[in-house]
């Protein structure tokens, strides 16, 4: 996550983990806040967090007739896709304890449950993102994993008109609603205030099913930028991904001191565990086979553009 812009909470703050990453001291607390301290120039040995695709199969994905419920899906999910081999994925992760894993959950299967359990044993912090339309179906598995401590943070991708989110999920301290600039109506999102405490504002990705469709000068995009202050006032916590910060023009809207304090850069990698590939991010066309190197090696010495292949 890129930054935390507003925080007004009564949660008792406790440190989950403190660990050394290169020349930085990383501290993560139970409310999801990450603090990074270093001297001189930041030099990391490992990514701050790792985005992982564990399945390209989704009930809302593209069907054989070419239609998809989420027609903007940047991961081009398929109705008849496949789930990764979790044992192979686990064997590839060569990170120290403290690393945050951001896992996309199209279906909370038994395999995924066992995976987050084993990752927790390794000291990784597992955060899960799931579509609002899948929450009712996967509610019991979600609560089971949260109560066991295997999932620390839960992001639910907002879909207007989908089944209401159960109270047990809404009351979870580390639940946040993921909303997309340009896709979701900012007025619909503001209407969530009072029900949802935290939102994560994501930029609209020019990738996957949504390739060629992004217009950051659209009325919807402008409405989001216009309501920047209203969004901060409406929710206890407002966070952004890096693309969201760019499309909302956050840097121009807050002081340099606040920006430098809260923005931690983009020190992450993306693992497509279905295809067995690494990439700089989920919207990168250039990928490297995980048979060529470990994820930590990929982060420390990313291949040059000559070595990378477009897939």
C-alpha cells in the first residue's frame, strides 16, 4: 500500500513485527501501519510487499462467449481458469519473516487456506483481497482464517449491487473497501461512510480487459479528484495504491512534509503463481520465469529490458 492519509481510530496499537531489510528498520503494527526508518539512501534487500496471483479462475471472469461480469478486470480472469500449485509457490518464497504478502482471492479454497497457514508459520503477514460478490460464498473460510490469525488484512473489492457484506466482516478492524477511480462512482463510495471505516483508493489500470479504456480526464475521474477532501473527511482511514495516488494527484494536494512522511514508494514485486512468472507489478507486460531465479534475486537484480520478454 502506498500511503495512509487519514487516521482517527481508537484501536490499541501493538507491534506485530520489527525486522531489518537492508539498511532499513521495518515496523508493522496491528492496524496495518508500516513504519520505515533508515539513514542516507534507502537500500533494501527484499521487497516491502509481494503481490501474488494464485488463480486466474473467477466466477466473474470471461466466459466462452467473451462476456465478463467485471469487464474491467486488469488480470483478465477466466470463468474456466485454473488455480496455482501452492506447494510449488511456497517453495519459491525465499523471504525472511516480516514480508507482507498481498494475495488475490478469487475463491477461498482449502488449498489457499493451507497456504496462508504455512506462510504465517514462516512469519509472513498475509493480506487478502476478495471481490464483494464472493464474500457471502467464502464467508466461513474468511472468518476461519482471520480468527486463526492467518489473514491479517482483508480488502474487499467494492461492487455496487452485490450482496451486502456480513456484519462480522464489517466489524473486523483490518477490513478495508477497495474502490477504483473511474470505475466506481465517487458518490456511491461516499455513501459507504458510516458503514465502512476504511477505504483503499486504487487507480484505474490500463491493462487486461481494461486495456485502452482508461481516460483520466473523464467526468468520473475528475469527480474523484474534486472530492479528495470529502473522501478524507468521510472515512477514518483513506489509503491509496501508487496508481491511485497518481490519478488523484495526491502529491499536489497535501504538504511536502506529509507526502514525504506517508509515502513509502513502490518497493514490491508481482508473482503470477499460475504462469510461474515474476514482474515488477501486476500491470507490467514484461515478465521473468521463476525457473530463472528466486523472487529475492529478481527484486535485488531485476533483469534488463533486453533480457525481459513480453507475454
